[in-house]
């Protein structure tokens, strides 16, 4: 049998591509190297699966061709995603953070709905079929693995990147693309926790608060974001730390991450606040002032680092100590030694170079009939459902291109059938 399309990788992008291509009348084979499909769908969002976001634009993503990313996102919006899952019988609920989750708060709901549609759309899904090589001859692709060989008119690589390799994202898609001459934008982990050697900060493990993190390299600000932040036994996690991680890794030069633990203030406004407290409550202790704004254990560490005795009343806070206190609260240089890497990264930055991809169809410019969707491309979004939205949108784009890719003879035969 020669399939109309063979999709390699049954993650979010692969499942979406398969469903929509089959609905368009194509004979689809979906190959998955793992024993089961959708591992990342089940584990994402704390197993709840953050399907999309209330507001999605290219500003939420990183890529060397961000305008191409924008066009794909506009072709299948977050509203389209909500409607798609509604048609599958899944209600999505909006949380105050702007994130959409299934009403059951279980990623299993999302995966089961997709698999039901895969079954009803008559897609041939085969697990434990890891593709080792792909070749092309006479406008036909041959995919090979251990004890199998399949033929297709077109193929789609939706194998993900290198993040969470235990789920099957081991770079297979990159190697297959490179075997056809495709180039790569250098990859690195993204949305991964930060590490530190600072024992004082490690002792704060379990504390969470909202912070503003700013990446400065060679005196210039490269990235800044405000979100929830978590101290851990190895360093820092939470959305704020995860979002800045890819920028920390990919920014050159002498770099430093600055934390503002009281993000409603900057240095000037916090100085004004402290001056007001000194006037209005001169006998209030410095420590008590801080713990009204930040967790107690963090306040104690900041005072320790600044060399300030927290039991002193505010009227004894001299000018130099006040400056140290301000810096410790709103301009704290985090001791970051690195990241946990791909093993804990939610996505991969970098990937297949857009210069060799048709930006409207995601078809290879080098090999007609070869398509890409999802994380394998040079696209990564911030935390909050954006990477899933990219998977749905890029899968949709490829499926529509595949349907149009069918020859007039094939279309006529399908209509007659």
C-alpha cells in the first residue's frame, strides 16, 4: 500500500495533522516510536494540559522568522482551537491567568478525544514503530525501521525536538531532515529550570511569589518578564524562571539575571515607600516592614546578604543600609550557574531552518512532498499554552497543504469513490 501521507510522530502536531488530513480524504499512516502516544499531552500543565491561551500572537514566540510564525498562528487561531475541541466533545475553561484547560482538568481528556477522532477518521496509527531512515525515489518516500518498511506520496515530520527525551523527543526528526540536506538553527533547552550554588537561596526551597526577572548581558537588557517564581532545592523554577531560561542560554556575553522580588516597585518608588514608612512608623522594625511585602524567610536572607540587622527600627536605617536594602529587594543579582537541560525542558529552542521551508505550507523547499509541523521547526513559545497552540496551528496548516497537494487524478478518484 502506498499512503497519501505518512506522519512521523504522534504528539500534538502529529495528531492534529493526521485528523485533518484524513478528514480531507487522504489515506494517512501515523507512526509513533513509543509504546503509547501523547506523553507530553498527559504531563503538561501539571497533567492538566494547558491547551491554548486567551491571547496569542507572534510576540509570545521566539524564532528567526517570526513573521512567518505570525501568519501560521493567524491561519488557525486560539478560537479555532477552542472550536476544534468543542467539536470533539471537550469543553475548555478559561482561568484568570489566561490559560485554557479542559473542564475535567485532565490531559487524559484531551488525548482520549484526539484518539477517538483518529479512530473515526480511519487513520492507521502504529506505535513502537520508530523510523530510522527515509529515502525518496520516483516521487515516492520509503520509511524504514526495525522490521518494517512503508511507502508514501508525502511525509510529515512531527517528531518534536530534544526536550524530555524519555517521551521520544530524541532528535530523530532533525536527523531525518538533515539526511535530505536540511539545515538547523542551533538548538538549546527552553522552558527549563535554572540552577544555583547559593546555599542561602536553596534554603528557600518551596517559597513561591511573583517576581520580575531581567536578563542583562554586557550592560544591555535582553529580556524581562513578570510571573510566578519558585525557589527549589537546586535553584529556581516557576513560569518566570522557565521563560527566561532560553534567553539566558542563547544570549552571548557577560550575563546576569536580576530579580525584583517586589515587582510593583522599582528602585525609586521603593525608596519613596521606605521613606514614607520611616516618617509614619519610625519604630517599626525593618524586618516587619519587609515581611509585609515578601515571604519571611526571603526577607531574612535579603537582610543577611545586605548586612542589616532586621530588629532595628526604621528610624535607625541609615542611607547606605537603605540603598543595600532597596537593591536586595528590587535589584537582586541571582546566582545562576546554568539550567537543568533537555531532561526537564518543556520545549526546544531552535530547529529546522525556516529559510528552507515554504512559510505558507511548511513544505520543504529542498524536497517536494516533505513537510514539518510542531516543535521540530525553529519556533518556541513562552509558557502558558502557546507551544500547544503552535502545534495545533502548524498541524492544521500542513494538513490543508497536503489536501491541496493531492493530484487532480487523486481528487477525481476520491470524489468518484
